[in-house]
């Protein structure tokens, strides 16, 4: 998928282009708001990285126009302005996230990945997920392995849905935390391990051999592998 970068500073734009390209993204870089609107029209995008201070149309105006035109890709705004009012203005314009300059590229990359996880976790078009012997109905919030029902809490359902949508793909603890617990005060990264443990236990109880479907990938996080059960 393509990352659209809207940045008029050539040094920052070049840095972001190289960074995302090194992560195997296709990258399109434009330098003003009008170019951004043309580049984003009718095109599926993984994310839009949008600077607030642009020549011509501001990033806020561009964001509003993109949303009004039906662009649904995550928009992450970049700005040196850090007041609450300014951040709020960007979010109310339709941005999904707002990052303050200067920033580390690794942080921006993580936020792009988090937005992708959130979008996939909130998909409406696929309400019944199936991976191996596991079926999860998101309307009834019920999981089954074969003919055996697995009783899950609301948060366990959300975690299982996230893992099933990314079956065979390791998900980092930090990304899982950001997708499911960000904004919940008091939660720490350890909550991911706790709920993975709950889910592992319940899934194992429902399988004939008690096999583990959620495996730990050293240095990379957790991965759903229903075929190992």
C-alpha cells in the first residue's frame, strides 16, 4: 500500500520518503495542499502524513477537504504547534492522530501501524471471522472451536478478533496495546500479556489436545496460528 506524504520541507520529506521506503511501503511525496488533494483522489492509501503548515491551503483545510471528498485513509498530522487548541483543531478536521515536531521516525512508523491495526480491528464488512477451527461472530460476540463454544469477555473478543485478522503475522505488544488499550487510563503494557494468557487458556480448554493457538515470536510479539491446535 502507498503512504502519501504531504510536506513542503525537502529535508523532512526526503527523510520520511527514505524511512517508509525502507519499510517496504510505496511512497508518494508532494509539497503543497493542492497536490495533496490531486494525489489522494480516488486512490486507496495506507496512510496520509500531512504537515499543518503548507503553502496555499493549510494542512487543516486539506484534511477537511479530503474527508469531505470521501477519503477514509488514516491521516496523521505533523506540526511544530503543540497547544491543546491546535491539536484539537486538527483532530476535529478529521485527522486520526497528531504528532509534534521534532519527532523520531520510529514513533511515526509505530503510529501508522497502530492506525492500520485499529482500522482492521474495526472493520464492519466482515462480521464473522474464521481461522482454522476457530469461528468468531462479532455480532453475537461468540467464539466456537468446532462445535464447542468458548465463553469470552468483551476485551477477550476484541483481542481474538485482532489476532485472527492478522493470523500468521506477529503483532508487537506495543501495537496490540495501542489498538485495544490506548486511551484507557491506568493500563500498562503488561495488560497485553495478561489477556493473551486468559485467551490462551480458554482456547486450549476448548480443543481436544489443549494445543496453543497463540504463539510467542521472540522479539516480535504474539501470533495467531490456529493450525497448531
